[in-house]
C-alpha cells in the first residue's frame, strides 16, 4: 500500500514517463497501422477493438489504484448520459475517420495534419466555453495551418498517380473531419464537466461504452458499409495475429492523453507531440527508406514550432 504504483512512477518529474509513452505511441501509430492492418479490414472492427481495449485498460487502472468501487459508488445512467453521451458520439465518428486516415495517408502527413485539431479545439473552446487565446497562441494557430497546408500539398504531389491522389484526398478529408470532431468533442466535454470532479477513468469508460453501443447499433441497422462484411465474412476475418498491436496502442494512447492533461499540462504534452513527429520522421527514414520532400521538411518544423509556441504562451490570468 505504501509502495508507489507504476502510474506514480510514470507521473514523477512532471509526468516524464507518460510523456515518453505518448511520444512513442504518437510517432509509431501510423506505421503500426500500415504494417499490421491488412487493406480492406473493416474499420468498425478496429474502432470496436480500440474502444474495448480502452474499457479494459481503465477498469484495470481503477482496480490497481483501489478506486473501482468508489468510482462507481454514486454512478447513475442519467449522470453518465449527461456527462458522456454527446462526447462519446463525436469521438466515435472521429475514431472511425482517424482509422480511415491511417490507411489512406502517408504516416508523416497524418501526424502533421492531425495537429489541425488544435485549431478546431481553440475555436470550439471559444464558442462553447468562452476560453480565449493569447496573441502568440493565435500566431501559433496560423503556423499550424500553414504547416498543414505544406504537408497536404506534399502528400498529394504532382507525381502521384490518379489512384494515389484519390486515396490521399480521401485521407485528407478524413483527418480534417476527425480534427473538427476532436475540437467539438473537447469543447462539449469542457462545458459538461465544468465544476465537476468526475473520475478520469470512469469518464473514459462511459464514452467507450456508449461508443460501442452506437457502433453495434449501426451495424445491426445497416448504417455502415461494414454491415455487409459482417454477414458475408465477419468483422474480424481480415485480422492477423498482429492486428491487435495497433488496436491496443490506439486504445491505451487515448487513456495516456487524458492522464497527461491532468498530470503534466499542455506545455509538456506539446513536447511529447513534437517528439512523436520527430520519431515518425526517423521511422519513415530508417525503416521505410523514404526520402522526405522539401515541402514536408518545411512543414514538420513549422508545425512542431507552432505546437510548442501555443503551449508555452497561454493567455495572461490577469486579463
């Protein structure tokens, strides 16, 4: 009881261990998806696996910390619907778009464009919660949009085939939609949970459970293209022995992000994201042997600098 837990150890020195884990997951996730997910694998099965992993992970952490009973002591369905209903729906659709983007975008392009969610988060935070941005943060938001534009041009270069440009365009559409939904879900969550001290793991479980229910309902009601695959060959027929790897890392990555937000704050999370971008570059270079285009080389440091600038110049509290 007196010995520090693994989470306590990872949370030491401003959550340094958690930041390292996030950087590794963030940088490696697109490559893991491309390596271990067979083309044509139903997206629904990947999202379902990720959500179930998140539920299992949160329950495990609550049990390890001895908070399992206390977290559910005053739990009610009405309270869960109020707190996690709409956010769970937005994050579910966001997760589907993210999985599609993983499979249709270059790994580096995905990671850089994924930062556009900072813009949507800032926008919906202002509209829904009234949280303003400092001048330097506004500059940073402009930088991230410019960097994203450079990489998007690089991702669908002029030397690509028609099929590759179509795939890249579809991936760009998916990641931009995911970014908008990320910002909207973040704004709604901030508004719903303002002034409340809901357990972080419990909130994640509630959103994941609602997401799984919506997912299963959409399959049964033929609201998704995977409904036909479910009847013909099953959702998991294309899963290999290692498909579980990117699914698990995606689920646990979501848990880690929540913990970092609570333990380390925005500045150190920005460092972790930057480290993830650098890791993607190194993996892309050393493992895949791909040469980065001049536009990508210009966009990556621009986005990295904007992430750090936004995190390190919050609006003055005295304002």
